[in-house]
C-alpha cells in the first residue's frame, strides 16, 4: 500500500517506486502497529474472481462457528468474575489458556526473534492464535494456529528492518 494507491496492485506499478510504499507505511509508528492485532492486505477483486463459484462455507456456517468460539471463550473463565472473550483476558490468563504445543512454542520463539516482536506483539499473537483455535473448535493452541496468527502480522519495510527503537525509526514523516 502506498500514498498513490497503485503500490501492490497487480499489473500496476507505483509512479514513485518502492520508496513511496515505505514512506507511506512509515507514517504509523511501531508502537501503534503493535496495537493492531490483524494486519491484512486486501487486494482489489478482479472480474475473474467475481465469476468464481461462492465459497464452500456460507455465512450461516461462519456465524455458527463464531458463536461457538465466543461461547467457548466466555465459558473458559466462568469461575472468576464471569467469562471473558480472548480480547478481554489478562496477559497472565493469555499465558494460561493460549499456551501452545511444543512445536507452536518453538515457532513463536523463532518468529519473535526474526520479526522482532515486542512483548505486546508476542502476547497479542498468542491471543489471536487462541481465537483461531476456538474458531477451529480445538481445545489447545497448536503450531498451525500460531502460524496463522503470525501470518496476520506485518513485518517492517526492509529498508527499516534491523533498526533499534521504533520499528520505523528514521523514517520521513509528513
């Protein structure tokens, strides 16, 4: 995504080049990006995509999965002060209910180092993975849930990767 709106669009090149996207994305600070749980690029829909058959899972099925996941979340903490959704539980509770299996733990540790996840981003990733597991109907968080949660996080633009402080320290703002 870039200022002119052409960056990342299939078949269209940005008029300003890759620097346009880097400058535009650097306008949001690293600490602010850490607070965004799901960071997903949504490309434009092509005419060919519109002609495809509808998805196998319809809205009613998705709504049922969401309701079941929410119910599981609310019942998980019923002993204390009533139930809470994954978004509302404490960090200590996240550590308890979203503890991944050994393969998931290894993946998250490796990703935390490579993606330079802050403590906040690490716990938010666990929280999202727990929600994905709930939507999957799983009792525990597995590697596949961690992998999907990590796929919804962005890494900083290459030209700013490896810098200290803010994820985009040194970026032009304006």
